[in-house]
């Protein structure tokens, strides 16, 4: 097997994985609607990307480090929007009802 082939496959996989988050980030940012997004899923996803980065550093795999870092940034932005919107919704419900939610 050619030495560059694993890196090429890893790069292609990384591009696909990272690109898969772009529509969610764009829609969440543009519409500000994150109600249907699972908070627990994104917490686990951000954790997983962080662990993949550490693993990539241990094995010195540039595609793993680069694409998981990019994916971590995208997933973190969705998570932050989700947390922000959840807090806003809770505040609005508290103001509306006068009761803590």
C-alpha cells in the first residue's frame, strides 16, 4: 500500500465528517432555532471530538487532529447556541408566568 493512501483516506473522511456539521450550524445560526437539537447529544459529540484530538496527537495523525478540531469548533458553536436559546426560553417562560421554570 502506498504510504500516502491512509492519509488521503483520512483526509477524505475528515472533509465529509466536518462538512456534515455545516448545514446544522448554518441553520441554527440563521434561524436561531435549536429546539429540536439534543443537548445531551451535542455534549457527547463535543466530548468525543476532544478525545479524538488527543488520540490524534498521541498517534501523530494530522488528519485526525485537523478535522476533529474543525468539527469540535462547529459542534461547540451549535452547543453554545443551544444553551443560549434554552436559557432565553426559560427566562421568557419565567417572565410570562411569573414562576421559575
